[in-house]
C-alpha cells in the first residue's frame, strides 16, 4: 500500500512537469543575454545586436533631430551574456516596448567638464567652485565656440597678433599680450550621451551659453533719441564692456546709436575665466601735492592759491592682469620721471566766527577735489559689472603703502578694519576710512594696508592730507584703493556718485 502511494505521487509530479514546466526548460544549454534596466531584470534575449539594431531602426526621430546616423542603448541599460537551460526568452520588440518610455536612448558625442575655481569668503573659508558639464556633438565645434568666447573679451586683432606671433615690439609706448589662458581646467571626453540632456549642435548656441550661462533670448532695448552706449548700459545695470560684448556690431563706447535701433541687454555670466597677461608702457601725468599755509588773520572761508600746481609726466612700465576683460591686478614694474611736478600752495584762514569747525566748507563741484592717490591708473571704474553696481573707482599701480590723500577737508567719521560687509551691502572693505565733508558729501577709502591708517574717527583733515596707505586688505585681488564719493552717508541712505564727474 505504501509503495502504491509513492508511485502515485511520482506520477503526479511527472504530469505537472510535462504540463507546466517543459516549455521553460531546455534539455540543452544555450547562450542568451540578460537585460537589466536600472538594475532591474527585464528578461532574456537571444541577441544583443538585434536589440541594438531594432532600437536604431525605431528611433529615426532622434536621428533627424540631431542629424546623427545611429542611436544607441540607454546608458543605464545593462546586457549580460549568460549560459542557461531556460526557454523563457523575450523578443527584442517586447524589451524595446518596456524601455522606450522609461530611459532615454543615447547618441555619440562629447562630454565637456569645466572645473570650477575655488574662492575664499571674508573669513578665509574656501568656497568650492561649481563644476559645469556640457554636451555637444562635435569636438571642433566646441573648440571654435571656446575661441569665439575668448575673443569676446580680447579684441580680435590683438588676439590674432598674439596667436600668430606678429605683435609689434614697443618702441616708446604701447602694450603687448604676454600670455592668454583659461583659468579653469577643461576636459573633453567622447562618450554616449542620453538624449534627455541639453546637447549643443551648433557653435552659435554653445558660444551664447559660454558667455551668458543660458541660451534663452536676452532682454532687448529700443534706442531713443539722445541715447549713448554708456547711458543705455548704466541704466540697464551693464558696464560698457558688457554692452559691447553682447552687441558685437559696435566697435567702442563712442559708436553712435540710432533711434529705433534694437540692442541686446544680456548680463554676461562667463562659464570659464579668460586670463590675459599684458605688458604695458605708457606716459602718464604725475600728480602734484598740495601744501596748505594757514593765516590766523583770515576767516575760515578765505582760500587763496599762492602757487598753481602743475602736473609732471612720467613713463611707467606695468604688468596688467585681466580676467574676462576686467583688470584684476596692475603693478608698476618701473617708473621714469620725465618732468617733475610743481606743487600747489594754498593759503587758508583759520579765524572763526560762529562756525568753529576749523576749516572751510568744500565745494562739491568739478575741479575742486584733490586726487586721493599718487598715481592715476583706474583699474575698475564706477558702474555696473555682472549686474551689480561697483560704487567706487579702483586706483592701482602706486605701490604697496603709497600715500592716500583726503580728497577734501572734513571730519573722519569712520577709521576701522572691517570684515564681513558694511551694513547696507558694501563688501569686505578691509582697512577703510570715511570722511564727512559737511556739505552733504562723504568719501570712502578702502583696502588700505594693515596698520596704515593715519587718522581716527573725530579727526579734522584738510584737502591733500595723508590719511593712509594703499594695500589689499579685505576682498581685494590686488593692491589698490577703492575710492568712492557719496551724497549722503554711505549705505545709510546715501547715493554713490561717479567720482570721475568731480575731476
């Protein structure tokens, strides 16, 4: 009886196997390909090539869009060769239907990686630069876009002369480019690119992205009667240099605008840094100093020029570093005096009536202000750059510790070392001084060298008095003074003025 039961169970197992399992089990091993999408098994196919060919055949739309001859598997699709006894094989059509709406197919192209540049905040903490990934179809097209972007910051004739080795030697004055390079590390690699990525297909679009950080249409402006390039640029938070980069049909800021003409107002946001290293020889004025004599028999509103100052002349050799067309460092490597200046001598009264400040009220008009430095190299003027207002004038090239002068008589209201930003928005100005000129105007002198401030809050100063030394404290990339004239207290309701309008 027990033997009959065992035989019955065995026959049932055989019956089930023959009815259910024989179709999925082979009596011979076979080579198959196991398909996985995002790590999940989709099944077995007999030919990897048949799936690749089927995808390539079905994706004609991708070929037409990107003008390519072949479409490839999704990058997260894995196909593993296996030996199996299973007959549970899927068709390539079935596999295709399962993946086509889940994971993007790929095409052959190039991945470009632009490594970000690390910077430091006002506390010295490193801020990691952002690395950007760009995809394009053609390596040569990318190289041409790079060249075009570089030429946006350097005049094409100057760039070509540098690249071809045809720059003219400097005989008396002039400049030559010693080096041009991209600060960021750029790598390019050929690989399969998913078609859901932004893939650049032409030089124009890629150049636009490299310059503006987007391919979106930039804002435009219709020129009105009386408009000039500097006026339009400033009123739209652009520097004239940015305006000219965005509107290559104009040669310089003096180019004429026509009423009704449409111009581009795109704010430049370069995706890499173009560094230009220049050797410059120039003749420049050498400022005179102002000597003040005091007469206690005259009232404080008395002022007389005893000897008119005459500027001298000097020949200066400089090394100038630019980043994306903006001067970031200027050093005078040698100076030759060609004509000595004649100092100005002014006699002022000290006798007071009801006003007891001890100095006359300066007049905030053109020509009445003293120059704050021993040199006149302007490395960054007042105006907008990258969409933010640079509210002062940067003067450089005078040398570390060189004298900084009060532009007018007044009272020192701030003499301090500031980090972390001035209330209201001013960045890290390092060692700085603010003077109240008692006529509504204030001046600021920032980035002085450590310990170089020679006046304190509450001190009265006269025009031309040495108040400190030039340095690079705070958020400064080179030795300079950030000189600013404000109407009203700086960053507390005051309004920044273009200092050059006072000279």
